[in-house]
C-alpha cells in the first residue's frame, strides 16, 4: 500500500497535536507555574520539612519495591515462559490483575486484610503496624507495580528460546551460571524497560497509597500525597505545582540515568562483539596459515 506524502504529513501532524495537547502543554504549564516567581521561591517551596520528608519517603518506597519486583518479576516471567504446570492461565490473569483493578480497590483490599479488624489484623497487637504506616504503603506500591517487570521480560524469554541455556547446561554450567551468564544478559533490555516503568509508577502512585497512609506530613506523606494535600487541603496552589515539578524532575532524572546505563551497556556489548569477531578472524587466519 503506497501512502501519499500529504497523508503521511497529516497523520504525523495529528499525532503531534494529540501528544502536545495531552502531554507537552500540561507539563510545560506546570513548569511555568512553578518557576514564574523565580528559582528562590521554588527552592523554598520544595525544601520545606514536609517536602523533604515526602521526597525521602517516596525514594525509600522505590528502593524497597524495586528489588522485590525485579526478583519476583524475573522468577514469575521464567515460570510463565519456561514452565508447564496447572494453573498457568490463572497465574497469567493474576499478574495482569493490577492493570484491571482500580488502585483505590487495592487500598481497600489491603485494609480488609491487614487493618485492625482485618483477617491478619492481629499482627498489630504484636507492635507491627501495617496499615497507615510504611509497610502498608510498600505493599500497595508492590501490588500496582507488579506486572511491569513480568510483562517486559516474559516476551523476551519466549523470543530467545532455550537453545543457549541448554547448550550451557550441556557444557557443564550450573543453573546459576546459566542464568547469570546466558539468561540475564539476554533479557537485560526488557528488564531495563521494566525497571523504568516500575520506578515511574512507584514514584507517581496515589490511589492505593492514599488509602493505606495516614497522610501525616513528615511521617507518612509521599510526594504525590503532598501535592494533593497542598492543593485540596491547604489551598496552596503554587506549593502543589512546585511539589509536582519536583516529582517530575526526579522521574526525569531516573529516566536519564537508566538511558545512560542502557547506552553504556550497548556500547560494551558492541565492543565485546567486535573483539569476539576479531579473535575469531585471527583464529581463522592462523588456521589458514598452518594449512598453507
């Protein structure tokens, strides 16, 4: 099918206008409102004790959630891509459940399980508080970010197949050696993208977290809760814009760091491939010389 030049330009223009209206203009407006009174006022707004505490708590939740989701995400992806067992379809559905269930429902479910009157509410009598504390916020964030690593790694595992892993096992590699030297390098790009999505969702989660958090400034208030509190409770519109900008800056910084890591890994892979090709060429040349 041959598409005319004007058709291509029209489609591109529609796509650009659509993205500009939904993404670029709102984000640019928030940045403009945050810095319209100068850097000094913006800095004062994001360095209040409540803002600093919210940033620290947000990053702490990300630091806890990310490794757990990476570990269990890879295990689940391996089970779905390599395993054959009863209930596999049910596991597939469970993994996709956070995509279908509202985050608010997740928060209500966690309260029903871990709240004072919940199924496991007796644990609070031991002095370990789940709901309206950090553990509940971590559980809520884990639930909503669960699918990202699994759904990015599983297709890659299916695509690469099992030939390389079987070859490594034939050569005497242990299961751990096969995973670290064959499987993990093969899935690194999918894993990287899954990590980026997990971090982005963990940074911006609001619905589930607000249900299981007491929302006390300096105690259990994340950046997203701070934005909402400033805007709806304190009527501090500028403070809400500044906190939202801080959240975006953190997210953008994470994306930039992950992009640089990915680019560096690609460069190393390219260099390693070139060195391997040179070594193979040298071996072939030496073999040809011996034959001659």
